[in-house]
C-alpha cells in the first residue's frame, strides 16, 4: 500500500467522531491497508485501545492527536472571535520519545491552556517537539485559515515557523478534498507554498466515520453535540458527506494531480514506530530509611513483625525485630526468581503464614507496593483521616493485617491468602482502601508530593450512549413525537449491558427475552426503523468524560 490515513477521528473525539475503534481498524484491514493513524481532537483517550486493536487486526498503529493551538499564549483566555480561540494541528509520534512528548503536550493543554478546549501554544510545541511529525491539519489549521482570508504571506510565515519548530522534513502541508469550495480555494495555494518553501505535501481525509453510509448517523451525532435538530438550517454540519475511511484507490484518484502527497502518507507511516510495553508492572521505588539499609525487603519484614507483635502479643513475646531484620538482610537475593517459597503447613500458625506470605510478595516483586500502600494509610491514620477497615480479597492477607492496611484477622476467620495473591497466577494485587470524603484529597496530595505528579493520576471514566438514551437522543434530533420515542425507549429493559438488538431479539446470557412487539413495530413502521437503525450506529459511543469516583 502507498497510502495511509494519517488524520482519523475515532469515537473518542467525543460527539464528533463516530468511528468505533474495533470497527475502523477492521475496516482498514479489509481495505488492504497496512497502517492507520488515530488523531482525536485534543485528547489521547483512545490511543491504547487503538494500539491494541490495530495490532490485533494486523495493521501498524500510528499514534497522534489533533491538538488545539492557541493563537498567542496558552495562558491567555481573553475574549476574541470564536474561531480564533484556537487553531488545529495534527501531531504524530515518530518514536517513543515523540509519544512521551505528545502526552506531555496534550496534558499541558488540559492543565495550563484549557479555554473552551484543551489548548497548547508554540512555546509548548518547541519544548516537546522532539520525535514528532506535524501536519497543518484541516481548514481550521492556522495556515489554512490565513489562506482562506487571502493572507498568503502570513500563512507562509506561519508554515515556516511550524517547520522551524518541528524541523525540516517533520512538518507537512495537508491537502484535503471533501468537495468543499473553500478547500478548492486553499489547496492550490498550499501547492504554491510547497513550491516556494520546499515544505512537503501530504493528503488526508479527516476521517470522522467509518463507512460512507454513516453520514446521516454522524450528522445526528453533531446535532446531539450542539443541541440542534436536523431541521435547524444554521446548525453545524460536515458538508459533502465524504469524511469516511476511503480506500487507497479513492484517495489516489482524488489527488491524482499530486501523487507525491499520497506517497508521503506512507513514508510518514513508515517513520512512525512506537512500541508500547504491556504486562509489566511499573511502580515507584519506596524511599526506605537509612537504618534499614535502604532496602525495601528488610523494611517490609521489620514492619510486618512489629505489626505481628501488636496484633498477637500473647504469641510473639519472644520475637526480636532486630533479629528479623538481620535474617531479612541475609535472605536478600539478586534475582527474585531465586526466592524460595515455603508454604505454611499450618495456615493458623501466624509465623509460618507470615513467612509464606512475605516470600510470595518478594518473589512476585510487590514489596514496594505494600510499603506504598502502608505508607499512605499510615499518613491518613496519623493525620486524623478516617480509614476503612479494608475490603475484598486483601482481607485474606496476614501481611495486610500486620501492616494495618486491613483490620480483620485472617487467621481467626480462616481467610485464604491465595484469593488475594497467588504465585501460580501472576496478577497485580488489588487493595481497596476507603477514606473519609473530607480527608481523601489530603491523602491524594500526600501521595503526589511524595512520588511526584508524573507518577500519580486519577482514573478517567466515560458515560456512553446506552440503548434507551440513544433512542431518545436520536428521536429528539429527528424531531419525532416525544410520546412515540418514549414508548419505543420503554421497550428497552433496564438492565446493565442491554443493547437495542438484545432488547428486540433477546439475549439468553443476560436473561433477556425477545420482544415481539418491538420487532413488529420495527418491521412495520418505516419511521421507527429509521430511528432504530440510526440509533444502533451511535449506540455505545462515549458521550462525556469524567473522573472515576474513587480510582487513583
């Protein structure tokens, strides 16, 4: 293949892109493509999902983002013309350094430049340009905007500045043709600019939906975004109906007058090689006090046996923590694979059980993890922040009990450690900790201060367009009678995971029975069928992003 789509919006361009990641990667493979990019608006929400889906489909993932660039400083949030609050710019990660820099750029947009959109500025682009290839984006790009206004010299200066930021050969002028008159005005000027400056051309299709016949469903999605109806004459729309994943043949025909722009897409894709490592636990190292030799294994042993003495004073009178420390020092191994795991012959023997649990934790590489959890719980308890007793499988760990992570005695209640951590099934331990709402942020701030903001984050979550909701949304946009739409929506069972299709045809796995009335209405009424078909194309798309209620 000599063409790669380098400007692609997925479902994570919220309420703007309707291409589902699994669907579009599969479609790219069907079209014979060997690579595909993701360039969602201002975010990288879908990058990991896209990377995995592309690899699974047998195509190369090109990771990127269409960022919003402030016309001046990202800190300037003054009033101005709506379209001048930001310009679009496509950034593609050439390598892992570029991927890291791209994440930093996008993060800066949210933390420092947010004004209607997460904006960055050219100062940020200069600071984090290494390993990044940029293209001038769509008609909302800085270069194209100036050209649209007849400001050729200013547009050329802007293009040269972007080339200076990213380096020669790392910035491209982007041609698009969706049959829009403004593009036909701008494209010849971009070609002139290429001839005068030597900046290479690249063609894209600014993909926002997967198939050509998704145009109507995508139009409805834009109406949902803007709160408009299809009948509104002045609403936002993507003119031309050409923003789908076109084949190489279609793109080659569209840009046959400039074949190098087609070929450059493949050259750029070949340059972009980001490798993401999965299945490797990456934890910050715990800062151990000097008196324990700065060794986390020694420190964990000391804390656990100190805790054991407090939890079981009648059974541990002869335990000397200093001796435990020396024994731990003697048991340090260069490779944790050499750790000998001695199963407890008697799980009610606290010494056998603690020794066994510690050896498992050591062999699996989670020593620092337990110290990290112990530390922030200890911080909360010493700062009058109420902490929950612990829940879930962590309650089966004597180590957790001795450290004060949990308050339930696993020996007394015969709780099984292997349900929490099993050496035969390597997985990250999951310790759920509850803090009082008024003190939770203090704990988070403590962790951020101790381990660095680059190592701590809260978890994003997405609200999706579920079956009932999407029917109501699409019905409103189509301006259908409320009573009719509401009646159809009520045919969807209120069960987690139910889809429009399962509500109509049944799903034995979810104990959902077929709805003959729903199916008959769908087959008999053309308006209902149109509503349902369009709703099904949008069903499951993420609608908004928010912060997970508890995950850190």
